[in-house]
């Protein structure tokens, strides 16, 4: 990639915060001034939102970059901060979790009940020989026990590593091995698409393949038959019989809290390590600031799975540290029907909803009439995370979910950053559809060219972080060298340049618009080089989605004899659009011209495919690597992380008959 990334699209719509929200906002514009004046003092103030058993001596130790220590010398217990202190403050009867099972069963867990369960689980883990510093794997469906298990580990200082329940034996075994975990917490199964889906057989095989696991704790969720080994213990026969009180000991601010593996696009998964004090400070503060959570009145719902960092930071640690009442849902958005999300919003009067662009685009494809059937008037803040949200998807979210009343916060962050970094503040920022806007108070982001020079407004390049932040990853588990290479060796001191500044390279492309607002443009590995221009996949995808016939699009660069790379687009039409025969051909031509008109002729796709589905990872990100294979007519690479493996057959078979070139 040469110096910069083309800035092709422009957006003129802007939405100021609702007056009432702005007047009562948790965080105002003053926060930017405070953080700008003294960043470390700002973070110290946010750390004081937590209860510390021992106060820190130093806010940040950055004497051995890029290995940061935050709140040096401080001690706290995370579970105490997320549970006990709310009970002690008299909020024991307050609902912590409204849990909704996929089949329609439900449970209510108050903060006192949560305290009892977490204490029992902590006692059980201790009985099983787990001590501070040991690793515990968690492989569970979206049930309250998932949060209980995480908090119980945190309570006794054990490091948890949650593995998404949809992952295979291989993925689980690799992670058990890398972490050398002692215990796995799992369930017989969970409900997915109306059926019990087994988890225990995967664990049995992974445990058999590895050496380190001593015990397996099994929650009974579905009641399906399970094979039983001598390492297995039922949760209801151990945890639910255990002593109901547990004295939480404080841990050092830099005590390891969890390892979460991210697979990225290539190579062995990276065990991203997060620690205690800085992580809780930033997840707690950002949840309070970005969602404007009012714990007395709001009902918050984050639709992520606890297997992803979003579930860690914005289901478990952020919301519970703030004493939130939240919804947790076990299943899929189309079970029993495509209105399920809106039915849940309506049932629990959800006021803050945090979801992903992939879901928003899916809902767009399913049609406006579905959300229209439900009462969504309780909603007051909407959030998005995981991918760039196309301006049209943003507008759809605003219109059909927010009913043009609610602000949208597009939040950029990563497993590695631990917490939200770039986002509007709902009571402060006038938002632009598709932009994550600006770094939060206390965060220093920038967009740079390949010489690490800040690009001017209107320019595009690489997203970087210039200063350490409290919830930053501390290393890659067991691999400091890879940590340095992956994130710190592209720019600045770690790159061997004469600079003394340590610069974190996020791997994303971004641009600053004329007002300095930030637009995320996707992974730099996906950037297309067309006739010497660096074009982001995101801009072309957003241009396609801005056409009224398109719900979703994925764009890749395929080798081309004349232009180096050429743009190939895979496009999902909206529900009612005619795509057969000539109508399909006409639509394809229209879409090519539409992109050319919107972004300029350089961005005109060489080829457009109309498809029914796109290959996505389990967390909903488009797997462009596979689409590149299809576009270049190669045999498919590794498809094991694919959400639905039949999708690629469908796309490849359609490819041979598609006639869309000029
Ligand atoms: C990557 C991180 C952050 C929790 C979930 C994903 C992309 C994330 C946005 C956003 C544009 C985004 C980036 C980032 N991403 N949020 N609001 N706008 N892109 O965590 O799996 O570690 O993925 O997701 O490419 O680097 P993750």
C-alpha cells in the first residue's frame, strides 16, 4: 500500500444529539477538555468510579514500552466491583439479568442472586484446586452461568478464556493447549435455531486430545444425553450445593483477568491478554459515557455472544460494574421468527441496544415491515460495533429501529483495545451516518501515511493509537515477540526508525473527513490497488448499499491484467427485488453505474454477482479472503471458521454462470 488511501465518498447528513438527552447526559463536552489538559489525571478520575482495596501509587508506568502498567500498586477485586458493592449499596433486589432462552423460557437474576451464584462458583472452583493465576476455559451457550463463571474466575484471580460455543474441537483444543488450562466450564448444550445443539461432545474430544485439564464442570441446559467421564462434575451438584458466601480478595491492578483468542485472517490464534485495574476502569467508564447508562431506569441489551470481546466488556464487566439491568438472549434473531429481536425489545422495554452492522443489514434485507410491527418506543440510544456500518444501514437503523428519535453511536475498538476507543458521545456529538466520529476523551487516535505522518483532514491512511490506554492488551499470551511484531513494529520506535514514540498499529484503514471526523475503511489487508489507486472495500460496499435494491455487499480486489487489481462485488438484493434473468442483468449494470456515479469511475466494479448470502465468520465479519478465491477462480482456502459452509458452494456455482463483465 502506498502513502494514503483514496477518500472517495462524502456524506453531508448530520444529526445533533436530542436536546433532552444532551441536557441530562452522563458525560458532556467538558470531558474532552479535562482529558486534553491531563490525560493521566483524567483516567485516574475514572478509576475512582471503582472501589479499590488499595489505591495505586502511579497511574501509568510506560518505562518499558510497549509493555504498559496501569494503576501501579493498586489492588481491587473485579467481582466485588461488579456484584457485591451493588448489593452492599442496597440494590440487591435490582435485576441484573433478564435472561431470555431461545425456546421462550426466561429467568430473572437479581444482584443478590448473582452474588450468591458467583460466590458458590468461586467456592467450587477453589474446591477443585483452582488458584489465582490458573487458567479456566469457558465454553458455554448464552446463559446466566456464562457471566457467573467469568465473574467467579475473576473473583478468585483465575484467568478465564472464553471460547465461542460454535467453535470446533480443533479450535477449543488449540486454545486449551496454548493456555495450559486446568478446568473447562461447559454445558450439555444450548438452543440454536429451535433445536438443542450439543457442546459437551466437543469438550470431551478436546479434553482427550490435551493434557492439562483436570476437571470439567457441566451446566445442564438442554437435558440432552451426555457421555460422562471421571473428570466431569455437574454444575447443579457442585456449584448449586456450595457455600453461598465467599470473601473476595483483592488482586494487583496488573493481575491477568482473561485471555481471549482472536484468529485474525492468518496463522495461529493470538491469545490477547487483558489485566485487571485498567481494563475495568475503561470498560466501566466507556459503558457509562458512550451509552449514557442510567442504572435506575435503563434496560440495556448487547446482542453479542460472550465468546467475543464485546460480550466480555459490554455484557459482563462494563454493565455489571455500573449496576445495569440488562437483557441476555440465548438464541438466533430468526427463531421462532424474524421479529424476535424486536419482540424482546418490546417485552423488556429495552432502552439501550448495542448490536452489529451484519445484523442491521440482515434486518434491512428481511424488510421494514418486521420492526414496524413492534413497540420500540422504549429505545433511546442505539449502538453499533464490529465492522464499518454503511451510511444506508445507519440510516435504516435510525429510521426503522430508532424511529428518528435516538442517537446512534458507532463504536470502533478491537479485542486488543479491550474497550471502546472511537465513538460519538450521545449527548455531545452531532453524528454523521457511517462515521465513528472522534476518539473518546483520554484516547489518542490518528490517521497516518506510511511514514507515520498525520494525514490532513480529507486524507486517508492507517489508523494508529499514539498513547497507551488503560484497557490495552498487555501482550499476546506466551509470545511477547509476536506482540511487538504485530502491533508495534509498523510505525514509530518499534519499527527501527529514529522516532522515540511508540505507535500502536491497529491494522485498519481510515480517513479524516473535512471536519476531522473519522471514517473506518476496513482492514488494510483488504485494500484494493486499482490502476495505482488504493481503494477501500468499505467505500465501494457502502456505495452499493446506498442503492435501494441492495441490502448487503462485499467487495474484493481480484487480479486483473490491465488494472493490477479489479473490483469484484458480491451483492445481496433486498427482499422484494427481482433478480432473475434480464432483470438481474439490468440491475447489475445499474449498480455498476451507481457506484461509478457515487465514487467516481475508478471505483466502478468490473463485475457484480447477485448472491443470497455472504461468507461470514462466526462473529459476522465478511470473509473477503474466500471471496477473493472465488473471484480469481482459485480453489477455496481454509473454510473452517465459516459460519455456514454451504454458502461458498452456492456462491461458487453461481459464479460460473454470471455474465456481468462489459
Ligand atoms: C476489528 C476488531 C470491537 C469488538 C468486536 C470486534 C473492526 C470493529 C468497528 C467499527 C469499523 C470496526 C475493525 C477492528 N471494527 N468496530 N465501529 N467500525 N470497523 O472485535 O474481532 O477484535 O475486531 O473490527 O476492523 O480492527 P475484533
